C-alpha cells in the first residue's frame, strides 16, 4: 500500500498493490451524509486510477469510540457504494464480495477497501 494519501476535507484515499483505500473521519447516523462528501472528494481531489470492469471485493469498516452509533449498516453500505461508483468501479453490480462491519476503534471513522478480484 502506498503511504501517499490524497486528502480533501474529511476524506482521504490512497492506492497500491491493487487496493484502493478510502477513509472518512467522523461518524454520523445519517448514511446519506457520506455520499456527497465522498463524491466531492473524488470529483475535486482524486487523481488516481480510473474505474475498470470486472468483479470487486469491498470491505467497509465503521469504527466507533464509546457506544456504537445507531446506524443501519446496509444503508451505510449502499450510500458508500453509490459514492465510489464511477471512481473505484463502473457500477456497484460489479461488487461480488461485500463485508460491512461495525467495530470499536481508536477514533471515529469509516474505512473502505476496494480490491479487484482475479
């Protein structure tokens, strides 16, 4: 994984070894908040690889501090996949494997890992 992050506001991303990693600082219970935030990052700041065809694996981790937030993980996944569509892959129908988890962390954030399957 490349150590060089591209950042715009609360969103940062890097890529290397066939993996795109996107990190969003902070949490909210409104899943719809993330789509415009991530979309704006890709539109304004991202100069990495372009989307490709094929199948992808996506891992989404919601890290929280204290009590876990009341947020439906399926709604979060849908918002995030919509946000990275057109940048990580052409269509979210290309996602063949999806893992979404909520876990305690050192700080509140969402991490998305996108890997092309062979």
